[in-house]
């Protein structure tokens, strides 16, 4: 069942989504070679709690961390650990926040200088595919219009692998609600987009094959061919005309540009 949100509820979701963005921006300030994903996770949890919220992911279906930090061939749901991040890594950080009864959700992929040109392009295409999907997220369209826009750009134009097993989703009082929002599909198919629908759009794009495997931890998803993956996500609300983007990359990008260890290829 799709739960349409009132204007007041959308504003509460915006508060949570922007806190996610602020958390990612805080992590972008300290991300550098030699830091561990465990330290990043701990800083994120501390920041979220200090801002009167709780991490959405921690203890969700048994997940033990506040963040998902997926590096290089890890697509999503990577476990933070004590391994040091190194030059050339792509670090995808996914964060959820629960505050005032509502969730926010967003993700961003960072490149640790120096990054291979093919990996910079993967990041750029994945981020652009998210924005193209959002362009189709308006009243009167269907979920398939979002899905097709992402797939057309990432897979058909750039020949990357678009992950099938993992999709975007509705959110609000629950972290995952209907409808599911795949990153592949046909125009004019799927549920109709209705005003007040809040969804997380999150393309997960692989440099090589679309196929994935799972680690023994039961959570971490990796590319089957061990090539790199990128992941970007926004929480949005369906409106007449263009979508209302409730999360933001502005502060994240500002932190990214100010950090000499991070790639800022826009």
C-alpha cells in the first residue's frame, strides 16, 4: 500500500533527509587515505544522535551498524570495518535517519584521489542517471518512466551494468514502503506517481556486469566480476511539475571540494 503524505508530513521527512545530507557532509570532511570505515560509521552515529535523531539502519532486520559503507566492488550494504581506506578507492556511503516519526535516506559515492578516469566517469554517469530519473518523477508519470530514464542513460548509452536485485523504495514512517523503484524498466509501466508520494531513487551502477553476489556476512553485495560500482540516492516527493528533492548534495559537494583527498569531477 502506498502512503501519500500530507504537506506537514513531507516537511518532517525533509528534516530527516537534510540531516542525512549533513551527516554525509560531515563524513566528507574527514574522509582520506588511512581512515577506516569503522571510524566513519562511529562519527556518523555520533552526529545523528547529537542532532536528536537515531540511525534508521541500525538494528533494521538485524543490520548492526548506523551506516552502509561500500568500497570499490561492494555495491551496497557494506559493513564498516577496521580496514584502512586507500588512494584510488570509491567509497559509497548510505545513511538513514529517523526523527520526528519519519525517515530520510540518501547515499553518495566519494573518490579518494587519485582515481582512475574510468572510475570518475562511472561516478559521473551514476550521479547523472539519478538526476535524469528525478526529472521523470512527477505527477502523471509512472515508476517505469523513472526506471527507464536511469537504464537508458547508464546501460544503453554508457554500457554499464544496472543492478536488478536492489531497488529504490517509498519511505516515510517506515524505512521501506511501497512502491519499489527499480533502476530498469519500460516507460509507461508500474504504479502511477501521485502527489504526496515520497520515494528514494537510488541507482546502483556497475562498471562491468549487472550481476552481483553476496558476502558471507549475508549483507554486503558485490559485483560478480569484481569491477567497481557507484551509488547515489535522493529522497524526493512527487509534485505537479518537477519533483521536490527533500535531501541535498549541496553541503556534501562543498565538503568534497574543500577536501584535497577527494575527487570533485562535476
